[in-house]
C-alpha cells in the first residue's frame, strides 16, 4: 500500500510540473490540442465557465465552440483511448464527481413577484389619461384596456429612443399582468417601462402603471424582435441592446413555457373574430385575446376581488376566418382559458391570486 501511495505522489508531482493548473490545466490542454474548434479557453473560477476573446469583463459568454458545457461534457468529448489512461481518469473524476450541495425546490414562475423598478438606468416614463372606453361596469380599468396601454407604451418607447425605424416589428410571446390595486375612472396614469432581461433577439419588458387614485398594475411582456420579410427572430442593434442592458444584468434571457395544460375534453365555446381584430402581421391582435380572457373570467369575483395575476402565452398565431373555440376550467384558485382552432392550442391564459 505504501508503494502505491508513493507512486501516486510521484505521478501527481510530475503532472503538476507538466500541466500548471492541476487537473483543470491538464483537461484544458488535452482539449486544446485535440480540437481545432476550441480556442482561447481560459479557466475562470469554475470548470464550467469559459470565455472567448470578445467577452465583457465579468460577463460569461459562450465561446464559438462545441465544448461549452460542464466538466462532464468535456470528459465525454475526450477520445476513448485517452480516457482509458489510468493517470487521466482519476483527474477527470475529481472534476466530475464533486459532491453536490442539495438544492431547495424553487417556486413556480407563476408565483414569483415581478422585479421592482430599478434605481438607475433607462426607464421610459410617461403619463396618460384613463379613457372611458377602457373601463368596465364598475369603472375599473379592464384587462384588455391594460393590454392596449402596454401596446401603445411600447410604440412610444421605440419612438422616444429613436429605434422605431430600425426595430418596428415585435411579437409578444407572453404577458403577465398583476392587478394589485384596481385603477378606477377617472384617473391620470403614470406608465414606466424598462427592460428586465435581454438576449440578442428578444427581451422582457416591465411596465408599471400607477394612478393618482391609488391603483397599481405591474406587468411584464416577453417580446421577440421580428424580421417581417422572413417572419423569423432578428437581432437587435448593438446600441439598442446596450441601452436596454442599463436596467438588467440578465443578458442571456431564455424562453421557458409557463402554461402547458392539455386541452380539456369538454367542448369549447365558439368565439367570433372581427376584421378589426387583425394586425399588420395578419394575426389577431393582442387585445383581442384579452377580450376573450375578460369574457370568460369576469364571473370569478372571488379571485378578482383581491390582488390577482393574469398570464397569457401565445403559442401560434390566430388568423381572421379561423374557427376559434374557447375552453375554460377552474381548479382550486386558478382559472385556465384555452384558445383552440380545430383542437390545436393556439394560446393559454390563466387567472390566479397574485403573491
């Protein structure tokens, strides 16, 4: 046993001299020599974080290479003949088989509060008057009226930043609306809009609506910048990206579905569409979806009486002329609304208490 320990110590000292940086240095050297795709790999605090030559200080950027995962993915990427080397395998296991710290279950994004107003950075700030066209029978700002204010604020924000001509086409993928205190007519509205997360082709935009009557609505939309000719996501300009980054540290925003409940087996209710519901993409407008949400949730007075949250996710566009059916179902303290065409789910909405 003593001889084996001494041999292991000699191997470790020799490898430490040949490959500064220990097992990570050896791992980096093996991959660098064997793969022309990986370049300028630099170990930084964790073997799962690498940077390329164009990264910003303190911001991990995925390199232009196929090896971008954890140490385990590097281990799998090494040639099998090299992995059989009795000197390499223990070093790789030292990286891969590290003890993990038990993690506590995270809350569903449906239950998490929206980010607060940032203290600094670019915040679009305007005032509006609440019109009678947007109020319900209780003189409260309706949910589809909130959606219209969000749409108008988005266009005005682009005009304010000089980005309307270069970024005119956007599609919303998800909208979250928290009605914390209802806004009653008559009222003056203060609308603040800022970025809460971004990637080169999409972003999340927070909007806070305060009224001089004490109302408060918090919202967030997941917006995709579109190329209208190809109908595909398009990169935003560097200047626009940098401006949006002044209010968020999340610069690698990813899409994750929140609502995925299957369509109920019970028949839906036909919901007629109008030509006035069509936008320039030949899709049904955002506010038209909210008309249906309002129609099928207005009677759930127990949920609407207190702070409540609406979430609407758009899966596929709905076009004028298609036969749209609405399905609604309540389970405990949540009402889910499905938009379907011939059994194909085009959108899902949910009403639930706000936390």
